[in-house]
C-alpha cells in the first residue's frame, strides 16, 4: 500500500486481509495463560477439570463457572480486564476498551513494526542530546562573533531550556488532543526547521530566540516519543522503553564529530574579539571569517530534518489506538491493531464486537469518547493527590520516591552546569591565561564523546551482577563522576582536561543508563516519572543562571557546583531502600 502518498490516512480492517483469527483459535501470550492456569485450575488456558468439579475461582466465591474462565473466551477476557480495572482504579468504557487493546497488542507480540518504531523514536532521544551538545559547541563562537562575554553568552542555554520546558508541557497535552501522530512528526519538523534557521541569525538576541523556538520542538520529543512507543509496545517488552536511552550518547557523538570537522577550520582566532564591539581598523572577528559554527548548525538542522523525513515518508505510522478510542473512533482503533498484526506477519482476535461486549456499545456508552476537557483533566490528574498518594503508601516506598526525585533534581542541574559549557571549560574561557586553540578544544570534545559511549553498555551489564545491582552501579558511578568533576579543575593542561572530561563522560553515562522508573508501582509509574522529569527540567533551566553568576566570581565555580550536586545525588542513592535487581517491577 502506498502509505507515503498519505501519511495521515485513515484505515479500515478490510485493508488487512488474513490477519483476523477467532479468539477461540488465537495464540494468547504465555503470561496470560499462566495467570489463568494459576487462578482457575486450567491447563494451557483451557478447561481440564471434570464436569461439576469446583474450580479455584468457585472455591474463592466467584460467580463464574470453570468453562467461562478459559483464556480463549470472551468471559475469560472479561475476567482479565476486571482484574486490571480493579488495580487501576478507573472503570469507564474507555478504560475497559483500552485494556482490551493492550491484551490484543500483547498477543500479537514484538515484531517488525515495533522495531522500526524503536529506531524512529530513538531519533527523538538522539535529537534531544544532539542539540544540547550542539548548543554547547557554539557558545565560544557566539562570543567571538556577537560580543557577549564568556559568562553572559550562557544565557543562550537558558533561552533554550525555556523552550524545552514549554515544549515538554505543550506537546505532552497536544498529543492527547490532536493525536500522537501529528505531534510525533511536527515536533521533529520544528526542530529541523528552526535548527536550520539558527545558522542564519544575524544577532545574539536572534540566536537566543531561534534556539528557544528550536527547544519547543526538541522538548516534545521525549514525552511524545516515549508515550507513543509505549502504546504500541507489548507489555512483556516494556524494558525496551528504557533502552531508548542508548540513543542519547549517540547524539553527543554525532554533534562532536561534525563540530570538529567544521568549527576549527572555519573560525576566527580565539584571541580576537567581535568586530561589533571594537573600533574600526582594529583586528577583530568578522562574521565571514567565523562561518564554522553556522556550517555546523546548518548540518545539524539538515540532519534533524532528514530524521523527520524518514519518520514521515519512509515509515507509515499508525495513529495510537488509545487516542482513537478517546476520540470515539473505535473502528479505526481496531483497524490500527489489525495493521500492526499485518506488518508483523501475525494474527489478531480483536474485533469491534469484542470491544462492545466488554466495554459497551458506543451509542449506549457516553463515557467511551472523551472531550478535550476530559483529556486535559486526565493529563493533569496524574499529578493529583490520588495519584501521588500511592507513591508514599509505605514508609519504604515513600522514602524511595523522595530520594529519586531528589536525584533527578540534583542531576538535572549538575549535568548542564558542566556538560552544557564544556567547550568553554576546555578553551579556558574566562581564565587569566591564553585560550586553548580551537582545533584542540573540539578534538578533545570529540574524544570525550567517543569515550562516553560505552558507559551505557557497561551499565547494562553491571546492573544484574550479584552484589552490585542497580543501586551499586548508579552509586559508584555517581561518586566517581562527582570526584572527577573536582579533579577537572586542578589543571588547565589540555591533555589533563581531556582525560578528566573523558572519564567523567564514561561514568556519567553509566549513571544515566541505570536511572529507571521501575521502583514505582505500575498504576502510578507515569506520575512518579512525570514529577521527576519536571524537577529535572526546572533545575536544568536554573543551571545557566547559576553558571553565569557563579562564573563571574570564579571560572571554576560552576564545575564545583556541578560536582557537589552529583555527590548529593550519590548520598541519596546510598540511602535507596529498594534494590530491583532480579525482581519484577511493581
């Protein structure tokens, strides 16, 4: 089917021939069968008891008889949904039908569609760090060309973080109102367009404004891409959501290598100052002699736009079936599930009739379709006391929740205090000594990025080691990261600095690779991680302000602050009361 001709096409089940199979003949997921066998005394999800013999369900006082509890009947499916509804606390037609769709996707299993989506959602993670590092790599050149001081230019980062915060909030809500598919594509489109536009900025203020607009697009990538991927992901493969973080260091690596190619070769001498703040006739940095950062930003913008094109033209994204349900488009939701099965070369038992039997007929169920107001209310309800309260249900869980939020806040400020201004630190900006040559600065930054990439892979291995686990991995990595940050300030020798920054990047990526939300109970996991992300972004927004004011007093002060915050996170990690190694998530 020529999907590229209409990426927003609506679908009907008739388009996907050969994927439907009756529930009685379907392949149910092993975890579903195991639960049926355990609860109802069946074998492989079917009735094996003798007629009249009481089942476990009957012994527990439940009303259904044994035959109704087969995993291959609608009544058995209804029992599964009832159990899930009881755990979630929400019981509407929409909730019941969305959980039926979850079961259908689980039974289809992981396949080509999800793996392709994993790569395309990974573009969002890649773009996020690509531009954070791209911004950091342009700061020294903005000082040369436009004239703000080495500390004042850091307000460019502040403007970008404002855009990131606005984008994260706006696109999170917009994806629930206009759909996941438009938000998924438009956010990356905005990042590409404004990324290219930054390269044409003719003043520092215009550069800050364009970076802020770029941040609005980039800020939507993580919340939208994560939510979209999760809604197409079988529950048994939920761990792949955290694996999206492997794209994060790839973004830094790409940015650093491109910058190394352009900026040292097409930039002013770092000893010059901007022609905008010098008298005529005095040697200065002219725009035409400082095109490296513009070539660099143009390249990142085009690269981001190509990622958008891959999403939009080379891959047909189905709209989220849960969004379609929330808008009363039930038939399209069923067609989407059939489309996933078709792409995965699998079969599905889902039909509108099954949805209606369990959730009610749409015309008779006023709560199937959600209004825009109800969607927004549901979005913010995750932050209500009813949603936050269970995170503090026990003293142990409450302590863990508070400590995780503290870690996200301290790391949210500590990370950009060092990494967002690393090229300036490597260039010895603001210090009473000759600046390091541009070629050495960007070479050393590229080396730092390369050394940091294996950190995530090391973390993936050590989190399951006996006597180490997640708590040990993240604590050791945070301790070493904090210590190395203080050691970084001891010497201004370029070789020493690149050694310390490389070690810091390596252990920092280990620390980020282990930061998972698995300690939160599943019904409240979105609330716990959402609040943690909020603290992370707000503290990240404050980091440039701290860097500007502290940097005016002592060029090393922001690095001291970064190291101190990471060590505070280390102390909090040492107090974690929960270790999840070898345990299922709550």
